[in-house]
C-alpha cells in the first residue's frame, strides 16, 4: 500500500513526464494496432485461408491477382468493405468472424459458404462508388467520416477525379464502355439488373466473352422489333472494333481504314462462324481469302502488338506514380494529367479492340506510338522541371 502511495506522489511531482509517457504509450499502442490492421488487410493475409489457385471458391486471392482490378491496385477491402471509417471497422469485425469460423466449422461447411456467396456480398453501391460520379457523391453526402488515417485506396476515391485519372468512363452517363456501345442506365432501370447479372466473371470467376455476348443477343432476339440490335448488327455494339476497322476514334492520331475494311471486307466476311455461335476467328480464317502463309502474318502482327501493349502497361504504372509523386510535392500537374488521360484513352481503345492490331495494324501501331510518346513526355517534363 505504501509503495502505491509513493508512486502516486512521484507521479504528482513528475506529472509532465507522466503525461508525456502516457501519450507516448497510447501513440505506440495505436501505431502497433494500425500496423496490425494494415497487415490483416493485405491479400497475403487472406491467402492463408483462401489459398487455392485458379478460379472459384478458395482461389479468391489468386483470381484477384490476375484480374484487371488486381492489376489496377484495387484490393480486397476496397470491395469487401463499405467506404468510410464505419465500413472499414465493420469489415475488420467480419474478418474476426472469419477467423472464428475457420476454427469452428468443417472444411465442407466453409466450401459450402464460399460456393454460395450472398447476393449482396458486394452491393452495387460499392461498384458505383468508384464507377460513377453520382454514386460517389451521393455516398459521400450521406457518410461524412471517410477516414482518420489512410488504410486503403477506397476511402480516397473521389469522382470524377479518380475515374478520370484511371481513364474510366462514368458508367451511368457514358455509353462507350470497355470498347462496347452500351447504355448501363437504360438497361439497369428497364430490367432491374444487378452488376453481377452481367459481370458474372468479375474478379473471382471465369467467364468467356462469348457467354457475355450470348446473354445480350438472346434477350435482344426476344425483343425483336424494338431498338435492340440483333446479332448480325455487329457494329452497333462493337464500337471500338468498328472504329479500328475504319481507322478513327483515337484522339489526335490520324488513321486510314484497315487493309481489308478499306477493300470492302466487312465484319462477317472474317467472322464467318457467327450463325453457328462461334464469334472469334483464328489465323486460319486468313487463308479463306489469301494463301496459307497469311496465317503467319496474323501471328506476327498479333505477337508484336501484344508485346508493345505489355511494355506500355508497365510504363503506365511509372507515369501514374510520377504524377502522384509530383502532386504530393504540390507541383502544378494539371496539363500533365490531361495529357496522360488522353494517352490512356487511346491506349484503352487499342486494348478494348482486343485484336492486338489485327483489325487495323497500321492504325494500332500509330496509336501505340503516340501513347508511348505522350507517356515519355510526361515522364521527361516532370523530371526536368524538377
Ligand atoms: C483465419 C482464416 C481466414 C482469413 C485469414 C480470412 N478468411 Fe475469409 N473466410 C474464412 C472462412 C472460414 C470463411 C467462411 C465462413 C464465413 O463466412 O466467415 C470466409 C469467408 C469469406 C468471405 C465470404 C463471406 C460470406 O458471407 O459469404 C469473404 C468475402 C472473405 N472471407 C474475405 C476475406 C478477406 C478479404 C480476407 C483478408 C482480409 C479474409 N477473408 C481472410 C476464413 C478466413
Ligand atoms: C472489384 C471488387 C472485388 C475485389 C477487389 C475483390 N473481390 Fe472478392 N468478391 C467480389 C464480388 C462481386 C464477389 C461476389 C461473388 C462473385 O460474383 O464472385 C466476391 C466474392 C468473394 C468471396 C466469396 C466466395 C466466392 O468465391 O465468391 C471471397 C471469399 C472473396 N470475394 C475474397 C476476396 C479476397 C481475399 C480478395 C482480395 C485478394 C477479393 N475478394 C477482392 C468482388 C471483389
Ligand atoms: C476502389 C474502386 C473500385 C471498386 C470498388 C470497383 N472497381 Fe471496377 N475498376 C476499378 C478500376 C481502377 C478499374 C480499371 C482497371 C483497368 O485499369 O483496366 C476497374 C475496372 C472494372 C471493369 C473493367 C475490367 C474488367 O474486369 O472487366 C469492370 C467491368 C468493373 N471494374 C466492374 C466493377 C464492379 C461490378 C464492381 C463492384 C463489384 C467494381 N468494379 C468495383 C475500380 C473499382
Ligand atoms: C445488362 C448487362 C450489364 C449490367 C447489368 C452491368 N453492366 Fe457493366 N458492362 C456491360 C457491358 C456489355 C460492358 C462492356 C464490356 C466490354 O466490352 O468489355 C460493361 C462495362 C463495364 C465497365 C468497364 C468500363 C470500361 O470502359 O472499361 C464497368 C466499370 C462496368 N461495366 C461497371 C458496371 C457496374 C458498376 C454495374 C452495376 C451498377 C454494371 N456494370 C452493370 C454490361 C452490363
Ligand atoms: C433483358 C433483356 C436485355 C438484355 C439482357 C440486354 N439488352 Fe440491350 N436492349 C434491350 C431492349 C429491350 C432494348 C431496346 C430499348 C429501346 O429501344 O427502347 C435494348 C437496346 C440496346 C441497344 C440500343 C440502344 C442504344 O443505346 O443504342 C444496345 C446497343 C444494347 N441494347 C446493347 C446491349 C448489350 C451490349 C447487352 C449485353 C451486355 C444487352 N444490350 C443486354 C434488352 C436487353
Ligand atoms: C447486342 C450487342 C452485340 C452485338 C450485336 C454483337 N456483339 Fe459481339 N459481343 C458483345 C459483347 C457484350 C461481347 C463481350 C465483350 C467483352 O466482354 O469484352 C461480345 C463479344 C464478341 C467476341 C469475342 C468472343 C470471344 O469469346 O472471344 C467476338 C469475336 C464478337 N463479339 C464478334 C461479334 C460479331 C462479328 C458480331 C456481328 C456478327 C457481333 N459480335 C455482334 C455484344 C454484341
Ligand atoms: C480481316 C478480318 C476481320 C474483319 C474484317 C473484322 N474482324 Fe473482328 N476479328 C478478326 C480476328 C482474326 C479476330 C481475333 C483476333 C485474335 O484472336 O487475336 C477478331 C476479333 C474480334 C473481336 C473480339 C475482340 C476481343 O475483345 O477479344 C470482336 C468483338 C470483333 N472482332 C468484332 C469485329 C467487328 C464488329 C467487325 C466489323 C466492324 C470486325 N470484327 C471485322 C478478324 C476480322
Ligand atoms: C474475306 C476475305 C479476306 C480475309 C478473310 C482476309 N483478307 Fe486480307 N485482304 C483481303 C482483300 C480483299 C485485300 C485487299 C486486296 C489485296 O490487296 O489483295 C486484302 C489485303 C491484305 C493485305 C495487304 C495486301 C497483301 O495481299 O499483302 C494483308 C497483309 C492481308 N490482307 C492480311 C490478312 C490477314 C492477316 C488476314 C487474317 C486475319 C486476312 N488478311 C483475312 C481479303 C481478306
């Protein structure tokens, strides 16, 4: 008892020191906790219990790693936790439940849960937070406390800036998305769709483009006579491919029609399997009109352009990092972001065409060259003015 009294007396005398140590302790405790929160949010941590390869249940980390979202730095809790501080904490509590369940349920029960994710596991508002301006602004109006310290990408997402910097359209107002002419708002409202109804291949599940196209054309056939394009009206949906064939569409890059399109060859002259449901031609298609050696030309075009696209994808990450770095140092980057966004738009046109230049090799090459030049300009100028 006496020693406790002494301690209090000592503390009273050294109250400044005690307060200081107290604050230090709380800060250190907070710091360690934040580190733990960070660590347990990383995909490597999730990997411990979701370790399989490929697609589907248990392979969620691997499938994410190879997805467009994974590549763009959108991580698990950016989708599996609502935006804002409360959303983050709820997601972490969900993680505690995961751990408890891991210890208490059987392998079969776990698989059963993972095979049947709840319909609203990732609600549409989550997707719209990043992919539309309205969804982002409405949410931000409702939820004021977005973050205390930076824990993840999501809480910093402010539109239109975020999607513009990523070169993404506003899916509720733009009708040119991912290379396709498609009106999200109209289809969402008229048919009460959820994002998952069409984007069933998103992140964790495999899906082919043929599956996706079939979904559209099946319903459109049922609605024959409305304004819905039928299967033979390729170019009403395939805007990027149509533009590539014609040699238009990229910003500030002049083009000519493709070798074949310019000579009167149309979509279904090459896409000969459409009536049988085989949409994608192969190098063998070339020999329908040329001699067999043209299959080789196809392979050359395709592998050359593919390599260039891969290089630019790497370069793009560097450019974006350099821009963000310059922003942090409060430099005037407005003109460079604009140039970068233009380059990104052009880059995405070639990527979204999806043929690595087969539709129009010269135009694809010209566009990629201009993208490279723009990227280089941003990098060089940011380097110099510094
Ligand atoms: C200690 C093991 C463990 C770790 C670590 C773990 N999970 Fe899980 N997870 C589970 C188990 C077990 C289930 C199935 C039971 C359940 O729903 O909690 C599950 C289910 C899920 C579900 C589906 C929930 C539902 O209701 O359908 C999601 C989403 C999920 N985990 C995401 C994550 C993310 C993201 C991480 C990393 C931040 C992670 N998990 C880390 C064990 C774990
Ligand atoms: C772009 C958003 C997005 C990202 C990023 C994302 N997920 Fe998912 N995740 C979903 C959606 C949507 C579902 C709902 C089921 C479906 O459509 O596959 C889902 C389902 C799941 C499930 C339930 C079981 C299953 O396989 O469907 C688990 C577990 C899971 N995700 C874990 C993760 C982990 C771990 C990461 C990070 C490595 C991650 N997710 C990253 C969107 C995302
Ligand atoms: C944190 C912000 C964020 C969230 C949340 C998010 N996305 Fe994305 N999404 C992105 C970014 C960034 C890209 C660009 C990837 C690239 O560079 O091509 C992208 C790309 C896409 C693409 C095109 C690439 C592909 O995989 O087909 C689709 C479709 C998409 N998102 C749908 C969704 C859906 C559906 C949800 C909700 C389940 C969702 N996103 C949630 C940021 C987000
Ligand atoms: C009726 C089907 C359908 C529904 C429902 C749907 N989408 Fe899409 N979405 C598409 C199609 C088609 C594309 C273009 C795909 C392509 O060509 O790659 C697309 C493209 C996208 C892209 C890529 C944009 C780009 O330029 O890269 C994003 C992001 C996206 N959708 C988000 C969403 C979100 C978020 C929802 C839910 C609010 C949603 N979609 C609901 C059919 C749909
Ligand atoms: C549930 C049925 C249904 C599905 C599924 C569907 N659509 Fe439609 N779509 C319609 C109907 C009906 C119209 C005609 C609306 C009108 O003219 O008022 C239409 C119109 C269109 C139009 C012409 C309108 C415009 O904006 O120019 C395009 C393009 C289109 N759809 C693309 C798609 C694509 C791409 C998909 C697949 C991702 C798809 N649709 C899936 C029913 C559907
Ligand atoms: C109603 C809209 C619509 C029409 C009309 C349409 N498509 Fe598609 N098509 C799509 C969508 C959506 C996809 C999936 C794109 C994606 O996910 O990137 C697709 C995918 C494809 C693919 C890729 C298939 C694969 O599995 O790799 C080819 C090739 C294709 N379409 C060719 C055509 C041709 C040729 C025509 C005309 C004969 C045509 N499409 C008509 C909407 C349409
Ligand atoms: C000279 C022949 C030729 C013509 C003309 C042509 N295509 Fe293609 N298209 C191809 C080949 C070959 C591929 C497959 C490329 C590959 O697999 O790398 C392809 C692939 C595609 C794809 C799939 C892209 C993806 O994302 O995977 C679509 C969609 C498409 N074409 C639409 C069209 C449309 C629409 C037209 C008419 C405006 C058209 N094509 C004209 C030869 C042609
Ligand atoms: C429907 C018939 C048709 C198909 C299929 C077709 N082409 Fe052509 N191609 C033509 C026509 C017509 C011309 C222009 C006339 C000419 O110069 O021979 C042409 C011109 C060319 C030329 C430039 C002139 C030459 O003869 O060298 C190349 C290169 C070429 N095509 C490559 C391809 C490749 C690669 C494929 C497969 C992806 C392909 N073509 C598929 C009809 C076709």
